[in-house]
């Protein structure tokens, strides 16, 4: 059984899906690991480190691979080169890249999208959205600190006192809380707002002040935010304006799953900020929380420099790759069972909601129903099925569940 690690090909992608220190986890499960030469280059990982960890460096790593792991989805020509039945694990934004889904379907690939892994506690160690949001949140705070031309902490010196910088964070999910924690550690006075009811307590637990706008909270399914009406959005913007005007740095991290990012801050609100102020919009790539922000660029709005995030985890490729690789190892472990002789087998059990939930294409079909419907249209009512005779019960051949491999839950990956 062979796992191939892809060399990322997309512009600006510096991460790699496997790191040398975790190769042993895969070889320990019984897999051969083949890495495309140069795969770790942008994450500052040399080919020799993979080789020393037990991987094979091979330009033809995909040949004969049962599983291909990557960060970004594979390019169309690479998908077409895969043997039918190959499994892939990667980010796969199904709404933005229907053409990639079609390629995967037509190539008979079993494609797993890490962003579709259900966010249940058993799947936390595989949750790449969370692990990468953690990196993004930290990075946002550091970018804001670097762009500000002032101290973040209060400085009381013999020459006098310099006040602490004021940082406002909008959106206090995984990324926002990490931005809050980082800005706090740097000594800033931090205020934060989120539409979810539970967020206020989480903000306070980071040592920041929770902004209370006296608006109804918006809890959606699974503890995520729900989309708000335009009226609610306008009231929120009005009430947030004085907080933003008083801030030296504004960091926005708000998202609503499956939708473009909510526009929380208008150009007029930014124009009220002080000279030297900075805005960091983590959501710039998905529509932007700040009107006028541009992904991958710094633009000037009024007195503020507005930084638009673009593939932010990739800006810290070492830790981002390590955390992503840990997510991948945990997912591969879940896909691995033992045969009767105790040998590890790559045999994903699609009765498991983590595997069925994250699987987009399989056996030449799109099996993720919302994506299938988006690409292929509503399901056609088929002919009434012929009544089938009851099947004979099959003798048990697979290992009982308690002989399946234990999932390593890596606490470190979630911190
Ligand atoms: N496996 C799990 O159980 C699991 C995994 C990840 C996250 N979570 C939880 O889910 C929640 C959200 O996680 P996330 O970071 O992935 O969320 P996300 O990336 O979808 O959104 C980021 C934040 O933006 C907030 N937001 C959305 N619209 C807003 C608006 N108009 N104004 C202000 N804030 C707005 C959301 O409430 C969220 O906190 C958190 O409580 C997190 O702890 C659970």
C-alpha cells in the first residue's frame, strides 16, 4: 500500500501535506510513503529529511499510489493521470471549483475534501479548517502588530507613559480567538465582537473585553453563525462604528459556512479611523468583511492601511504543514483497518460519518449530494425498483470493530 505526497503546484501555496516527523506514523501503519522531490521546499523542508524519515523521493510518486495527499486540489492533468479507484485527501472547495469535482468524478477517484469533515468532537484531530484557522488567527495579529507604527503594550518609562494600542477583533471563532490571544500576549487592549451567544464568554476567557451591542445573537446549526438580515447587519455596523473609530488596529475574521463573508465594516467606517491605523481582513478572499479590502494586497482607505488576507496559513508554512499533516495522519488512521492476520489495510469504512461526510466523488459519481445537485442538477426520479429477494446472510470476514486501529488523538494539534 502506497501513499504519495504531492508537490504543491498552485501559485502562493507554500505548505506541504506531510512532514518528515510524521512519516513514521504512516510507515508504522504499514504504508510505503513516496514524496515528490521538492515537495517541502517552500516549507523549508529538504528532500533529505523525508528520506531520513523513511520516505522514498520519487518523481513518479503518484504511480501505483493507493492514496495521494495534498493541501490544494490536484490540477486536472494530474487527476487524469491517477488510476481509477485512487483516493485523494486535500482541501477541495466544491462550490468554487466544480470543474475539479467533475475531473475527479470522471477519473473514478475517491476524493475527500477536508473542509467537509463533520465538526464533531471525534473529528477534532482531523479538522484542518480549525488547524489552519489557528495559524491564520495568529498571523493576523502579528501582521497588525508589524504594520502598526506604535507599541502594543503600555510602556511606563522615566521619560513618560506610552498608552497601549487598542485592537478590535470581529469574529471570535477559531481564528478570531487566536488573534485575540496573540494581541493580548503582545500587550494590546483588545475588544472583540461575535454574533454567537457563546462567544462573549470565550472572548473574556482570553482576557479581552467582549463588545456588547445589545443585539440579538445569531446561533446557527452546529454552533456556527447564522446569516443575518440586512436590517440587523446595518444596526450592527452603526453600533460598531465608535469602537472601530477608536481602534488602532481592526482584525476581521467573520465567516458564515458555505456563504460569502458578511460585510461588517463599510468604507465610511474605515475612513473614521485614526492616522496610522491598520485593518487586517482575514476574510478578504471570500468576499471580505471590510468593504474595499483586496486579497493579497494592502490598500489605503482614509487614514488606514487595509491588508487583505490571501492564503494566510501558507504564510507560516512550517507550522501550518505540521498541523495539516497531523490532521491527514489521523484521517488516514481512521481509513485503516486490520485484516484477520493483524496486517494494516487501507479499507475506509464509509459507514463512518467522518468518511462518508468528507467524500465528494467515488466510483465515477459525485456522492456529496449538495455538490452533485449543484453540478448535475436535481435528482431525476428513477423507475420503481423491482422487488428483490432477501439476500442470504454473508459469513463475517472483516475484523470486529474492537480490532480496528485506535485513533490517535493528538492534543498538540488542537492547541
Ligand atoms: N469539532 C468541533 O466541534 C469544532 C471545530 C471547529 C470549530 N468549532 C466551533 O465552532 C465555532 C465557529 O468556528 P469557526 O472559527 O470555524 O467559525 P467560522 O470560520 O465559520 O466563523 C468565524 C467567526 O465569525 C463569526 N461571525 C459570523 N458572522 C458574523 C458577524 N456578522 N459578525 C460577527 N461575527 C460573525 C462566527 O460566529 C465565528 O465565530 C466556534 O465556537 C468553534 O469553537 C467546533
